[in-house]
C-alpha cells in the first residue's frame, strides 16, 4: 500500500472513531448551543495556540456555519508574528485572562475551546476563566493526550490540569501523542498530521446537530451563505446587520 493510501485510510479510521465516540458529547454540546441561540446569545470560540487557532477560524464567518460565532482571534497565539513566539505565549500563565477580558463574554453563553492537546497554560486558564464567569465550556480536544503526557512536560500548565478536567462537555478529537499518523521507512519522525482534520470534523458535527435542533424547535438557524455564490451577499446582509457591533472581528 502506498504512503498516500495509508494516510487516507488512517485519517478515515480516525474520523470514524471520532464519530462513534462522540454521540453523547455532540448531543449535550448542541443542546447548549441551541438554547443559547434561542436566547439570541453569541457562541464564543477560542483556538489558543498555533494550529489550534485554526479551529476558531474554521467556525467563524464560514459558509454553512453559524453567524453567531464570536471568534477570539488574538494575534499572540496565532503564528502571525512568529511560530516560536506562539509556543512561548501559549505556555504563559495569566495570558488568557488578559485576552478574554477584551471580549463580550456573558454568563450563560457557550464558550468553545479548540485545543488539539488541551494541556498548555492558555488553554487551561481560558477554560477556568470562562467557567468562573458562568459560561458553558465546551472543549474540542484530545481526551487522552493529557493522560499520556508526563506531568512535568514543559508544555503543560503548572497545575498539571488538562481541558477535559475543566470543561462541561468534551468532544474528543482523538489526536494521538505526536499528532502525525504515518511512519515512513528510513525517516525518524512520523508524517501526516491529524489534529486540524479531526478538530474541523468535530466542529462540523456540532454545527450540524445544532442546526437540526434549531429546526426542530421552529427556530431559523442563523447561517452564513458563501459571499462568492449567487445571492450570497444579499442573503448575508440581514446577518451582518444583526451581528455587526456585537461580534468583535466581523
């Protein structure tokens, strides 16, 4: 079997595992989102560090996605100003609270954290901050990663906690330690990342179930249409008027 075929099969098996393992978590999280949207609340999403940052971007202003997503897009935890800088910042205690204080988080709102590993200081402290403020914390993260990583690993929050210990609901993206899936003969490191694929899949499942619940309640889901499609800009105008001023990065 070729390496490409092995990667495809490995990804497919991982997505199947994610799907099978998360029915209950998706249902609980979708109920939280549905209730919040019915009350005209925002759904906050934070991807606190490097490639996990893409989880918030994936859910924000996305064709076929929820328009009420308030993405927390802090340049300090993106790679915009340097990848190594991002690693240092995501391990810095106290940083999360300083960022989140600048966003309109309200008690009762859903707060989704898309952190592939769920063990660094910004991830853990963001969850603690949101929970202390009375928000519903939903983690899209690896449920096993924190259990397998040594307690004294430098990437960890000083407390040794991981996201599943803090979140109200954990959607398990099944990312293995090391992230990459494929061993290549003659190459020391595995190749073929998994975390972005499984995190995006988890987010898609959550949005789909939320939309289904809203429909069943007779509530029109606030969904973006691609601005590059016929009628897209016209369809989005109502949502832009509704959320501009409420969503920081819109």
